[in-house]
């Protein structure tokens, strides 16, 4: 299939690039390469909508983003994963966890090492939200727990849950190509307790989850929170990310409406993770 490559030059790159990535992801852009001050974004030709892109760029300009230039080019069919792989650097989290690609050669570690095939799926650990959830998971007691990973992307959170002792993990992902990537990463890491499920909230296979992880955008989280309230066991934990710090109060309020109590909020470069507990 053919892809469009969008190149955007941004002043105040550190302030705006993550925000731009989040908005472009909602328009079905699948992968991003950062070459300060340029952000490159890739989208399937069939999914590209020029009107939506123009509206987004205008909205960001009105909010103060200094986008100086943008260029769009149609790329012919090629091994475009090679471009992504060339940019994939190991991710180190608290010296206890590292997320690497199969082509990385690193010294042995006493911590957890997760291998991820970087095939455009969201969740390599590079984004602030994935980093935040991984960091918070390292502080949880997951031994023997039943876990649900919603919007699983590469499956990295599900794989980490197994590494931390979870007894069973359902990894639900709505994008078919991402669901296939989860299966590859399960095999790559020798995981045996993860079930990869292609679908959305209606495909959640059961209930009684003791931990639910959801790294999705704000609107999807708000829509799915009532479902989470039904499938999480009493006293179970809900960890939400994929949104800005300024959006956290709205999500906390919505979660409280469906039976959750706020536990804590952490932040990393304007992105947030919220931990909540299901009330009996």
C-alpha cells in the first residue's frame, strides 16, 4: 500500500511535538519520526483527508503552535518500516525495565527486558504516556492478577504485566495490523499468559479484572469508562493514560460517576497517568 509522508517544521519543538503527534494519531497517522525541528508523520493513502489536516493545523495555529512549514509527499510501496526501525532507540525506565528491538545489541541486564518489533504500532515506550504507565506498573503488585490491556498497541504493557507476575492478560486492540503485531511480540518474548484480541470494548471477553490498563485518547476513554466499571472487580485498579494533564480532572470526574475513586495522578512533560480504584 502507498503512504503519505507529512513533514511539519515546528518552532518550540519540545513544547509542541507531542501535542501534534497526539492530534495526528486521531486522524489515523500511524508513525512518527522526530528530526528536530521537523516532525515526520505517515498515513495510509486511503486514510488521508486533506480537509481534516488543514483544520487541525489551523486549530493548532490558533492555540499558539508555531508551524512554519509543512510538506506532503506520496511515497510508493516500499519497506518503509526500515525508516522507523532506523529511529528506534532502546527505552530505559527507572533502570528496572528496558524496551528494545530485536536488532539492538546491549549488555545483559538484571532488570526486565522486553523486545518489541517496531512495526508502527503505538506502544514502544518512547511516548510519554507509555513511559508513564510502565513506570507506574513497576510499583504495582500484579502477582497472580487478572489484567485487561485496552488499546494494547504493540502489547508492551501486557508483556510487562506478565513479567510482573500477572496470571492472565487479555490484550484488546482495535487495529487489525496492531493485533497481529501483538502476536509477533508475544512470540518474541516467550509470553504464555496473554490472549490477543482484535476488537474494541464489545470484544472484552469477560469480567472480574483486577487491573485494567487503558492508554487511549480522552474521547475514547470517556466513552468506554462505563464498560470498565462493569468489567473491573471490586477494589480493582484502573490506570488511564493517553491524554494531557489538563484533561485529567474530566476523566477523574467521569470515572467517579461509574464507581471509581481517585488514587493518584502522575505527569511527564504535560502528559498524565491517572490511577483509580473500583469501589465495592
